[in-house]
């Protein structure tokens, strides 16, 4: 796919998504202006806000266009969470300004400081600590080039950095990810792990703030020092508002239901704008009728009709079994007419399916019952691998001379000694 084709597909997807969302709200009669896609390419990544409630985010984004200092300056923020007796709290500590803030984790979606947590737990507390620290950066805009987050929860940090896919706390995880993206437009984000309760000064301060927040204390710092309404901050966190270019407050109510509606709109827009990939069977005996059933089953799963999808899934397995039986019969007939008898055993095994090979348990040439396989294995290790082998005997030294003369142990005369010395000298002379 060329760049022009990708561009056209992207524009078509945005139009279809706007159409799906407008159909989901029939009471909204106000027509929205069509997006000019060039603003995402030549300008900023975020459309310009069209409401007064977005002045704080717009001013933050405009600061990204300023010239950066020649040398890097850091803002170090320590984050932590606390959970005890069914209540959780968040906390952070800014080392350069000695700011310590904390508060309780908010689980009511109608509260202005709600970030997406649905329950009190250690993980929601850690995620809230990182989110509140990033919101402090957005609200105060420190005069530095880099922001360094010191965390003790690898779970929260990896989810925020898009290294892990969250299986729970999805709304809160999405909030942290989007806040990290917003902050990274102006600052360079650094992440550093600190072991919890290790005596680190910054981590201990953040832990103390989280404990106070768990008890109900809320520090009026950052976004809490001004009268900020809930829709103002949630407009910053809304990815569809950013995509459509028309930011508007998220309505009060269940955010999980709202998230499901967005997912359905995205899938419907993708089905209408993106090219569908033709389904290819993995086995040669699968017919088009079985592929049609698979398509119906996948459509039922996508629509959320799980009972109907299960019913169609049984029909899929039944149809594929019939296709396999018919395919094998045709293969056997064709091989029989061609006289390929040597290929029959292969086809028969394939038709019959997998059967395990019959084996026997033999120990020391004696067949043992299968139920004693653990004992046989233990005996094998005891006798073969773990048993200490006896020391082999020393080899017998070979005989130097086959026929040795008896050694004379009696006294010898002077004449015999002179005779032996003479013989030795003559032998030595001959050797030279």
C-alpha cells in the first residue's frame, strides 16, 4: 500500500467513525465540521480546542513550540501507592521543590478527580500515583527539559509505558498512557525503578503521602489548587475527541458502557472503510460452506451474541468433519483407480486420526506394569546415575624378562669382581 493509499484510507476511516458516533447519538442535531486531515500532518498532533474549557491544555501544548535550553534540566518525581483495609491512596514527591501530595483513590465516576479506578487495590493506587504526578506536570508546567519518574511498581510503570497490555483497570491504564503521551510532547520522560521501603528519601516521602491519602487527606496542590471541573480534565484524556477534532465533555454515567460504545463504533468504521482479507482454509478439505459458517460465527462474536456464536461453532465442527470424510473417500477412490496401493496405509492413518504407539515398560529384560513407572525410574537413577561405582583394581605389571637367572646372594671373590668389570668395559667399548 502506497502512502497516498494509506492517507485515503485514514481519511475514510475518520469519516466513517464520525458517522458511526453521530448515529449513536440521535438527539445531537448539531452538525460537526469535517476534519481537515492535513492539520495532523503539517501541524500539531492535537486539533485546536474550540471551547473555553480547554485553555489549560491548549496553553500546555503551545509551550511545546518554545525553544529548549541548551543543557538538560530534570524534574524528579517519586510516586507510590498504598492499600490497606479496603482503602487505597496515591502519593508523589517532587524533590526539586520539596512538594509532597497525596489523596484517596476515587472510584466514583461522577467525581471531578476520577481517573478510571473501579475498585480499591494496590495496583489502582500505584497507577493513580503516576497519573496524578503527570497531571501535576500538566497543571504546573515546571521549567525543565526532562521529567524523571521514580517508581517502585513495575506493573504500573510498564502499563503506562505501553510495555504491558492491561487485563484489568483498563480505563485507569488508558488514562495513564494518554497522560504520558501528553507530557512527552513538551518534556523528555525518564523512568527509574526504586525498590520500595529501601530507605530512599524520595520514595519514603511518596509512601508517607500515599498513606495520608489512604486515610482521606487530599493535598490542594497541582490540579486541586484551582476550581477545576471534571469535564475539563477528561477532555484532555478523550482519544476520540482528539481524533474527531471537536472536543466536548464526557457525559456523566458509566464509563465502561461508554467505552463499549466507542469500541463498537471503531469496529464498525473499520469494517466499512478497511479492505477485508479473504479467508483461506488451513486444510485442503474445508469447503466454502464451512467457511461461510466460520464467517457467521465470527460476526456473532463481534456483535456480542455469544450464545449464538457457540451454537454456530458446533455447526462449524460438524460441517468440517463431513468435509474431511468426503475428502478422504474421494482420495481413496482416486488412488484405487490409479493403482497406488502403497499410499493407502498413509491415507488410512490420516482418516483414522492419531493413535498413540503401544509401548512396554521393561527393566532388566523383565516387563513391568505401567503403574510402576515411577518406581522403575527411581531404580534406574539409583543404579545408573546416582550409584557410586567401585574402584577398579590396579593392572598387573608385565614381566621384564621371560627367563630370569637366579640372583646370587653369596659372597664373591676379588677375581670374580675384576672379571665382571672387565666384561663390562669390553661391552661398553664395543658399543662405541
